[in-house]
C-alpha cells in the first residue's frame, strides 16, 4: 500500500497516493469515506467533493484534477474489425483503476 507514496514531492500528490495506497483494498463505499477523511485531515479539497475518488494529481499542473471521459476521435467501423487493436474509451473509472497499477509498472519498481 505504501508503495504508492514513492516519489511524492507535493502535498496533493501525497494525499492522492495515500488514498490509493491505503484505500486500495477497501470496498468502494469504504474507500469513498476513507478518501473524504484523508482530504479533510489534509485540508485539501478535491475538485468535485461528491466524487473524491475521481481525483488525480496532475504533475505538470501541480494540482488536483478530476478524471474526464476521453474517447477516441474519428472512430470508423474499421477500427473495430481487429480484436487485437480495439479502441479504448478512457472512462474515469478506467483511468482511476489504471493509476492504481502504475506505481508497480515503472522501471524503478522491483
């Protein structure tokens, strides 16, 4: 769980990493409550207080942001013809779940 804290240099980044690291094994309802408590204790505010788990830390901007739906543009029928290269529609849930695994997929992780 604490592996998510590796490399944190900013308060917002620490808060998000703490929520992901320590809350990762909780069910969604408990994780939501845990996230609200961490935000409260740290005196940080998620961009959308109703959806604290949809918050991520943008390193380039140095601030907390909310995941947004990202869908491929200009999809055609041909994009769906090869099952090995289907387009990915990046829902907020998908982006959040991917961010849970990213710390373990880096080159500096052993």
